C-alpha cells in the first residue's frame, strides 16, 4: 500500500508540474519516459526497516548517553601500560568485527586520544526548544508561569551529608485570567448540551 501511494504521489506531482528533473534525470521530464521509469517499481518489493519502539524515556536517554557522554576509549579497553607503551583492545570492522589488541608508544596513544577532544568553543550537545541558549530564561519563566510553578526544586546538602531535595513552594492554584481560586471548565456544559 505504501509503495502504491508513494508512486501514485510521484505520478500526480509529475503531471501537475511540481516534480522537476535536472542533470542526468532531464529525460524523465517527458511523461512517457517517466511512466516507463515508474512501471517496474510497482513490481519491486519495498521493505521498510522499522525498529521496535523504545520501552520509555529512560531507555532513550540511556541509548543517547552512550554517544553524547562517552569518551573515545573506555577504561575496560585498556589492557596494560608497560615501558612507555600502551596496549588496548579494539574492534576491527574490516576483519569481520573481530576483537584485537594494539600496542602503541604512549605519546602516539595520547596523540590519537586527543584528536577526539573537541576544540575550545565547540559544543558537543546543543539544546533546542525551551532549553535553547538564546531565549532559555524567558521561555522557562513562561513555562513555569503557565504551569503555575513559582520555584523549581533545589538540592541542599550540608558538609558530609547526602543531598536532599526540597519541594518547591507552589502558589495556590488559581485562574490565570481572573485570579479566581475556583477553576472551572466552561466548555463542558455546552458540550453536554450539544450531545443531548
């Protein structure tokens, strides 16, 4: 079904002049040539690769953290340091993903390692939306106002004690428009009237 709808969409776009062909594809501008090009695609199997969904936000964060917060070489891959030479494990993707070891001079090892450190001024993780740097303070203040939250929870700890989370002091919930403490949804009575 996806294949049929996709190819039909291409055919309609071509007929309406919304699909343009340039360079090597210029001959496809002719309707007969374009239809001849599409014809064998209807008989071809289209296999859509779709991964199973993540189990929840915690798994998504765990997956992303492997790429955003890892170092170039984790400690468990270091085998030994002897006579100014470092031995470490690596996976050789060119040789059927076999696990191998490599020994390098310590200076060469450090040179290779440092090539994975971002230069000063480069950012590894950039925030978008509410947390984008440019308007973060204003947008977070707006979000807190709309959620009726005055102060975010703060972490407190004395020396030698584990940190504790203090609950925020929330204002009494009230209508942002009129200030009334009684929140009402005036759309419900009308909805009930329409259904009866």
